[in-house]
C-alpha cells in the first residue's frame, strides 16, 4: 500500500514535485532546506491521527510544524505534518478562556480577545504560532504579572505516538499534561489548546533610548531597582550594536504610576535620546526581542559581569527581569528561581563567557534554543528526569524525535 493510499485524509498529501510541496516544506529559517518524503496538510484532528499512524506503518521519521517558527533541523526523508491550516480561535468571554487550533498565531487570538477586554499571554511578535510558543514555555511581557504562557493552559487535545486522541488536563493524564505545558512538542501532536485570558486592554509600554556612556552605572542600579518593582512591570535593558542603551518596559496599569516607577532608572541612565513610552492597546504593544545566540539565566549581575557586558564588542546585549508569577509557577519549563536572563545576539567573548560561567546557571530556555544538544539545560535536573520518564510512558519508541525532542528514559545512556 502506498503512502497516498494509507493517507486518506480531508487535507492534502504532497509529494516531491507536486504543486505546493516546495511551499509547505519550508521552515522560516533560511539556512534550512528540508526535503521530506511527504508533506501532509492536516485539515483536522482525524488527519493528524492518520498521519501519525501512516508514518509508523511506512517506517518514516515523523516531524510536525505549523508556522515554521522554531524549526531547527531539516526533516529530510520524513513525513512532515503541517498543521498550519488548523487556525480556529474561539473565545469564551464569560470563562475568560480561548480555544485555538495548532495553526493559530497570536495575532488571531489578540484580535478575537480584544473586543471582550481580554488578552492572552502572547509573546513579542503577533506573527508567532500559539502552540509552539506555549509548549516551549512562553515568556511574554505579561509573564511577571501572570506567569509563563504554559502555566495558563487548562486543557489540550493531543494525538500520542500510538495514534490515540487524548484530552489532557490537570485532572486527566496529569503527567502528560504537565510535560506538554513547557516540555515542548515531543510528547504528542497537539490539535487544540485551551488557556486562560486576562482582563488587560491598555498598557503603558515602549522603549526609552539613552546614550551608552552611563551603561555600567545603569546596570548596577538596575540589579537593585528590580527588587522593588511590582509584578505588573516588566522590563529589559539592552546595549545595542549602534551604541545605545535602551530600556524596554510594559506596565499593565495606570500610566502615571508606570512613569513614576521608571523615573529612578531613567535618571540614572542619563538624558533621554528618544522617549517611545506611550499608552497603547495591548494587541499593538509587540516590542520585539533579541535573537538568542547566547542565553543564560543569572542569579547575580555582579560588577565583573556588568563590565564584560558593557565592553562586549559588536553585539546586542539584553538583560531581562524575570521573577514575579514566573517564579511561582510549577510547570516543566525553565529555571524559575533566577531573577534575570542575559541574551547576546552573537557568541559571547571569552571574558563574558567566563563571567556568565561564574554568575549563570548554564541554562537555556526552550523557546530560545537552537541546538538540540543543549535541550537538558532548559530544565531543572528534576524536571528533566521527570520529562524523560513521561516520554518513556507515552512515546517509548521515540516517534516524536525531530527537533528539540526529549528522549525516552530508556534511550538515554546511563
């Protein structure tokens, strides 16, 4: 039986040479040029199940993508399941809940939730896919106030490696639910997510740009200042390639209060070159992010690390405040007790690498990882061990092995 005969689906089956194959096989990363054996464009959960079973029947590696964000390896010779057509978004304003398909992007959820005065825990870009972002943890500008996006998931529909459709929650298959919410997409194919929304409409947000001459003093002050700010305020300090110091901020509250909270940091940083802070609809407050070629979380931003970051050549450096409700969450994602993360858009210099080695956790964050070999660094040791055990229960043959995949415990060398 051919793969086409096995895959009797409502969506589309695309083989090399078929119209649409080249378009749907592509990842957003231009360095990747995947050549899957077959691309399946799923129209619904039943198609997802048939694709999983077909890959097993024909002995094909299995990979899944929706928007192409977060695709880190080329899935040559695989059955590539594309869920990008499953874009449904339904908002229940009374329950303050959204239910979305795996192809939905944050812009779709923002548009659906805003008329009800509600907002999701979306990230820096409205173009990012909801499901991949959420399964990877989801660090957005409301995270200090409400936690990581994964912490707000209430229910997920998922097809596991044996082709079984499951609805999982804290009360139903709680181990699988915990693993999905921050442990990534290698435990099953999610066909729907249900998560909380929050009563956020307008925010005081944007960026303050300064010269670089007081960068060291600003960072030294920032590490003390963050200990006193409320959870409703999220900030990051950037040292940019063009020689500027930029403070990004979002305050989910009164603008006057937000200005007052930022004023001490503003005074230390020096004269403002550009004031981009304003009151905006949350849906319009996307503020971008720094490409994480180097990432670590730090417990202390000491003087040596500050000096190294300030002197880092030809690099954009971002120091971001965590804490708040992020630290209170109990999901699989991240090292939650670190107050700060440091991101560089280049490989750290030896001086900065040494300082990070001393002050940092050696950690990653799943949404920011690009190297599958560093996957264990995105979790605490206890959570990594738990994720491996759960993977061994639901996918012992490692069907979902593509990309940033947790290996089953039995397949990890002692």
